[in-house]
C-alpha cells in the first residue's frame, strides 16, 4: 500500500469515527460548528487524494462532480442538523420542506394577488388555442420570475451598452478619462437602493417599472464602464505596436487589437454588473413592487411562512447561476481564444 492510499484510508476512517463518536456521545448539539469544520477539512483532504488518482481524461468530470457534490453535502448536513434538533426548524426549515414549498409555489396560483411563480407554462397550449397570444402574454405577466428577469434584462442592457462605449472612450482617451474618472468614482460608491427615491421623482409614474429599471441600469453602467476602461487602458503595448507595424488604421486597430484584447476584462465587468443588477432589483422589489421574486420572498417573511421565504431565496440563487452561466456561454462564443 503506497503512501497516498494509506492517507486516503486514514482520512476516510477519521471521517467515519468523528461522526460516529459525536453522534454516540450527543456532542452535535453543543459542538456542531466544530464538527462541521473538521468534517469540511477531512472532506477536502479526501477530495485532494481522490483528485490525484483521477486520470487526465476524467479530470473535467471529476471537477464537475466536486462542484455539484459539495453543495449537496451542505444540504444533507443542513437536513440532519434540523432533524437532530440542532437548528430550529421554524427559522431554518430543512431542505426537504423548502423543496416542497418550492414545488407548491411552482404549481399554485395566488388568486388574491393574481400571480404565480413561473406563469403556469403548462397552460400555454390551452390559452393559445382559446385566447391567442394575448392569453399567453397574460400568463407570463402573472409570473414573479419573469417580472424580475424582465427588469434585470432591461436595466442591464440599458446600462451595459453605453457603459462599454464610455469605458472604451475613457480607456483610449486620457483627457476624457481624467475628466470623468473622479466623478464616476464618487457616484459609483453610492448605494443604488439609496438613490431609488430620487429616481422615482424623475419619472411621471414613480410607482411603475421605469424607476426600477433605471436603478438597475445605473448599477450596471458604472461597473461595466469602469471595467471596460481598465481593460482598454491595461492592454499590453506589444499588441498596439504589432498593429501599427502591420499598418492598421484607427478602425482596424480598434476592431482587431483593442476590442478583442479588452474583451476578457469587459466580460468580467458584465458578469459583476449582471449579478449586481439581480441584487439591486431584488432589494427594490422588497420595498416597492407587487410582483417579482423579491416581493414574493419578502411577503412570505412578513407572514412568517419561512419555508416559502427560503424557496424564494433559492429561486434568486438559481437565477444568479443561470444568468452567470448564460453570460459565460456568450463569452466563450465571442472569445474562442480564451477557451481552455
């Protein structure tokens, strides 16, 4: 038996013995935090030993399994801590209850608010046959998820597109950068939820969609503009020299050198902006909305239905993951040279 195999068996044995002793002696109630920490360390050591034995052709599958498996372990630990009486089930309902609440939110329709989580997509064929496309649009209009996504996409596009243009100009022109950098830095640090009341004063309908989308756009604009400026400013001078040596004019320099070289940093800014857009709109929906995932989550907090409140938080996290993967997929298509 080699040294690595011996260490792997030692770590697995330690994991089994630790959990067995803590369960037998009833130590989980008082020292659950220490038990979780030691379990985490042992699992990391086991994963590292297993990772060294995985063939190169299976590395990607192993890394994906690790990325998916650890959150599942966290959910299992959460479930066991609640069922063991360590965590209060009223304030921290187990994942199985949250999953049941999420299913109930998915299939149910709130007649009082005339809303549902996804807009009851299974009714689309029936509505299309009886009411046409207006009936289908009405289904989407009742959805909390589509309300939130609509605000995020609208605000993100309105803010990100001019952010890229202004960031490009600031990165290529030092005079413009010096003029705007201080002002943008000062406005950027303002909490976006704090300027929401000011934005409401600007619009004719302060309680409509305009102020919500505008605050999301402002949040995205500054992140994208600043990252784009940094990406353009920090381009390796060797690329610029190579373009000039090949006789590239200004447009060719921008199209074939500056923009492609800055794209990785631009997409890093877009990713930050998209995540921030989701955070901002959920916060706004907490205080000023009658529809949206944020409104739904806050509503169930107010009436103390905690399992549905956690289900709403899970939906927010799922949206964040989906949006991030979608943006990364676009980035891989636009930057094939960045693929691993």
